């Protein structure tokens, strides 16, 4: 068997190209499939083999609070609010500077918070000052509870 001539190869290539173009169709002939239509609200529960899952809607509060003005407020707003709200830190018990430093270091090292090492002293200074300035802030000491009972962490005064 002898090898195909260049003319035969060209004719074969033209034939394959024409066949492909015929299968694709003329330009602009493609119409995308219609968008799937919703058949109604999603089921609020589903049961399988005696096991039922029920869905519900929950409205969560919006907490857009920034840290109050003070020395280094810009540093703490830039670093800490990327992970949690200001109210989370501002409702903590009064902590010493060493305790705040340990907390900020834990956030950076354990939870991988994007806090620059150079910003840690400014954050600790701010949190310590705000913690002490809170009116009626708790002392931060552990509560004595009866054995087998959990301490009251509800934040209530009663």
C-alpha cells in the first residue's frame, strides 16, 4: 500500500471540515435551553425511612458596630473586625494587659487572624483601656458554683 498523496490528504481534510460545519449548523442557529422554572417554594420538611428533616427561616441581627473612638481605634478596626464584630470583644469581662495580649496572640497564632505583629501592642493597649473604661464591667474573676452546675454566662444580672 502506498502512502496517500498530498491531494488526497487535502481532500480528506476538506471533507471532514464540511461535515463538521454541517453538524454545527449555520451561525446564530444555537438557542440556549430555557432557564429552569421554579415549581414553587422549597419543601419545609422531607421524610425518608421515618426520619424527618424540617427547615426554618431565622432572621439574624445585623451588627455593623465599629470599635469606639480612642487611641489606636483605627488599628483595631482594621485588624479585628475582619473576623468578628466589635461587640464580641467589647462585652468581655475586664482583662489585664497580659490577658488581652494572650487573647490577641491566640487569635493570630491559633485562629490565623490576619494581625501584623507590630499591631499587637496597639490592639492590647486599646482593649485594656476600653475594658477598664466600661461602666459596671464585671471583674473577670471566675464564679464559684456548686459542683455539677454550670456557671451563669447569660449576661444577666439576676
